């Protein structure tokens, strides 16, 4: 390879390294912020869940209508979360694969395609569903994509309220969540959870016979107040969790890209130095040969 071309490639790799290093720093900062948001939210969610489990005595709550659509098959809504941008390793591919596997399993179980509604939250998920020919008849994908750009409680609660209303009116018999769960910076696991119907059941909840208190207001009124709060919180926490997983995946991807770029830069620099040394040696030999002939 000519030295000029090698030098051009070295400059190109150095420019790319600056970009990947900067993106890694930005992603790491966003990850730290997302981790703080999740850590701040989890104790509240866990306390509310335990309170709800205690009030409900571990029985099924928020079960919605018992009717099912066409030929006895349930109507299922799947909230599928991805990122809005790429350069985050297998983050989006893993979530999309989980959704497509779920759809194939439902088809194998005989559930008609029209009974399953995919709600893509994130542009990459919306694009993947469109390429796969999966209909997503629920709101504007652009509006849903904004939910994951900067997760906040108000729009998350609005989505939760809309789904709860549809569920209670019989529009859906089950609402499920598919997203990447943040485990650590190096590990993000795609998970599939049922959001509705909701059953509060935890071993930490006291048994009804162990209670030494009276409920005021009534159990039904408490459930009516607590349930929507917890369901809204569930959507918001999921979005925070997915955002943290995205930033972690991007941090790792940019670190890997930076490491690979540095390896390539080292190889190109070595090749350039060897070529330059060969060129200098050749020129010296030409000079020496010319002086000897003279």
C-alpha cells in the first residue's frame, strides 16, 4: 500500500477514534444519570408493591374483563421498547428478536395475528416491525419514540392510563412488556413480562390472619387508588430501565470500537514506519550507487 494512502487511513482512524471516545464518555455520563434515576425509583416502587400485596392479601387484582376475542383467543398488546438510534451493539437486535420470537410462539399457539397488537416504543423497533410486516395500529410511532428519548413520568403515566382504559373496556385481555433489562454495564438482558392482568403476590406481605389493624378507607377503595399508581410506575420504571440498558450497551460498544480503532492505528503506524524506512533505505542506496558510478 502506498505511503500516502496509509497516511490518509491513519488520519481517518484518528478522526474516528475521537468520535468513538467522545460518544463513550457521553454514554457513560448518561448511564450514570439513568442508574441514579432507577435507584431513586425502585424503593418507592417496591414499597408500593408491598403495600398493594398486603392490602390485596395476595389475591389477583386488576384482572379486568373476563371476555376474550374471537374464537376464545385472548387479545394481547405488547409494548416493545428499543432505542431511537444505533451504535449500541446488539441492544436493539436482541429486543427485536425477542418480539419476533414471541409473535412466532403466539402464531404456533393458534392466536390470530389480528389479536396481537405491537406497540413499538423507539424508532428502531418501529422500523423493525415495519420491515417484518407487523402492523402497529396504536398511536403515532414518532410520539411513542419520544417516550424513550427522555423518559419522564407524565407521558409514561398517560400511556399507562390509556392502556388501562382499553383493558378495562375489553380492548385487550393482556398487556405485556418486552424490553432490555439493565443488569450491569456489560450485561443487558431482554425480558418479557406481563403488565396486565396484575397480581400482587410477595412472600413479604403479611397473611390476612396476621393483621392487627383495620383498613381505612375500605380495601376496595385502597386498591382503586393504589393500583393505577403502581401500573403507571411500572411503565415509567420500565422506560428508565431500558434507557439505562441502552446507555450501558452504547458505552461498551464505543469502548470496543475505540479499542479496535487503536489496534488498527497501531498496525497502520507500524506499516507506515516500515514503508518509510524502506523508502529511505532505497533512496540512500540510490545515492550511494550514483556516487560510486561517478
